[in-house]
């Protein structure tokens, strides 16, 4: 995932507008828009503010996988999508999904 998409996902996952995120990062909204569309690169200072303000690692923002695991932002985004889709499921369907996740992660059966 490119850096601009990571900025956008963080904003989306925190349910804030570009204007609100730009204020947190102390940058112009247009600059944030250019970062999100990969037309501009953020400065080290902006990356640091993003990491500190939204509790993400700079390594994950830059796509550096020191431990070989998926980046925190990508994983959080996927978990949020799963949660959103699950809101439309019945209890029986949710039980099935939970059981499948347990099997996939080698955990004991869901009760």
C-alpha cells in the first residue's frame, strides 16, 4: 500500500475529515490532499506527527517490516472492514464467522 493510501486509511479509520487531520498534523488541507493522492511526499516532521497523533509506527508507514508481520495500518484497516461487514450478519452467521476465524488462527472452538 502506498504512503498516500496509508494517510487516507488512518483518516478513515479515525473518522475524521481532511480538514481535521490537517489541523492535527499542522499542515494545509491541500497539502494533505496531495499526500493522500501521492502528488507530494510528507516531511519527516509530518510523518512524526502522524505516528505520534494516531499511534502508528513510522516503520509501518514507510512499509518497513522489521518483524515480517503485516503493517499495523493495513491490519487495522482490514479488521475494521471485517467489523463493518459483520454488522449485517445474523447471530448464526456471526457464530460461523467466529468459528472460521478460530480454525484459521488455530484457537479452540468458539463457545
